[in-house]
């Protein structure tokens, strides 16, 4: 029988990219779900549409006919867990693109329930988090003892995503967050401590990266407890966007707690990127540096990854997890982040299948 997949938030930029990857690599029937009665844009050939509201009381009934649910309807910091809880209870595999540490932290509390029901749930499966987590696992496995991780990302303009990603950016600037540094969990101010790092060409343009509240900073030190430091930083192209984002952290106390302010900033930012995308492109560059001990000697491992469309590669990250669950390459009841369920051999096969080139070396 044909497997049926529903993508909540499927008509957005990320949702459509996830759908594209699933149809390219599986035989599943994909349904895009959104809040509108009818989709705003024409659907890709072969896809269906169904109106759904992720926080409606009837969501459990609406997802019941499907074989797998993909949750792309952010911002996740503003979402509750009813979709995940409904999937767990109905034994429907669940995948999301959650980029909010708060959401992920709460979602992980459903782990035992998902195990008891035999439901496989995988969180944070896009590109960052997602591919980034698998890249860290691959790197950590190269060491006898990995000690520190420094993950940084550059994204050009909108990255091909919609205004929801802009909302997420401003939502995550609201409060300080915790990061593990030198063995201790320390409070970090959002968008501070600018660094200009050597990204691969053509991204080595002098753009800075800044501390940012990420799922990786929360989960990686717990998945790999030998790590004493885990730094995650983010930056935009053009670099002027970084300066503007940093200014947002200096707004009067409470302003970024207002939904109206978040929505205004998100819409203005999105309109700005629609203009600058023509010049900057939609690219992403990811840089990972790991230090530790290999063969009884101090060692540094550097991995870099680039792609011309951030939303497209996020779709590949999520689509690859969906494909792996549907084909039973991933079958692990519980609630997990992607690096817990995707081993390095599977990750490498997925990258090869999707022509994702990762450059890695010991310095």
C-alpha cells in the first residue's frame, strides 16, 4: 500500500522543500497541510492539500489516517506538544524541524511514552539543527577523546525560507540562554561575541558570526558528555543584517516579548531580504571545528559544508529522515534528536545520494 505522509506547515518555504525531497526519494503520497481553506500557491504535481490547524482540538483526528507526520509549522517556541502527543498515542512516526531549544526540551519529556507506544519520533531534522548534528557525530567519532565543538553558520538573505524563519530569529533573541563552556553551563547573551571566521570560498567575505540560542548547544553536550565546550554561532549575509539584528537585542525590556513587535520585525526583515536575495543568493555555509585527542596527541578537526539554497538543503535533511523511517532504516521508538538515530554510515550514504559534499580534514 502507498505510504501517506502529511506535512504540517507544508505550504511554507521549508515545508515545500521537505515535500520535494520526499517525493524525489520515496513513493509516498504527500499531503501539504496549512491553515488556509485553499493553498495560496498551486501545488506541485501529485501532491494533495488539506486544511489543518496544528493547535486545534481536532488535530489528532486529522492526522490519524497518515503513516507519518512532519511538523514544519513554526515558530516552535510558540507551539505546544499536541501534535507530538497525538502521534505518540496513535503510534504514528513523527518528524519535525524544531529549532527552539525550549520546544525540544519539552518534547524530549515524551521519550518514555513514545518508547512504551513503540513510536519513533525524531526532532530537529533540517540543516541547522539536523545535518549539523550528524556532522558533529561524524567528527566526534574521529577522536579518542573529543573535548570542544565550535559550530558556526552563515546564511545569505532569507535562505529561501519564508517569514516564519524571521519570526523565529527575533523570538530567540528574547532571553539569555545556557551553553557549556570549559565544563560549566554558563548564561550567554543572545547575539554577542562577534567572530570573523575563515569560511570556505565564496563565503569568506568577512561576515561575522554571533552567539545564538540553538538546539545544538543544548543537546550536543548531553549526547556527547565528554565535550567540555560547545559553541554555536550564527551570522547573516550581507553583514549589515548582523548589525541590525544585534541592535534588536538592545530594544527596551519586554519589547521582544510582544507578538505585534515580533510580527512587524519579521515582515520588515522578510521584505528586505526579498530585495537583497537578488544580490546575495540564498546560500548556506556551515563550519565545524572540533578539538581533542587522537592517537595520544592533541588534534583539531575541521569540516565545512556549503549549499546554494538553505531551504532546499533543510528539506533534504528532513526528507532523508522521513525516507529512512519509511524504509525502516531508522526504527527506534522514543523521542530523539537526529544524531541519536542516524549513524554515520547512513548519514554518509544520504549525503552521497543527495550530492551534499562535506570537506573534512585534521589540521
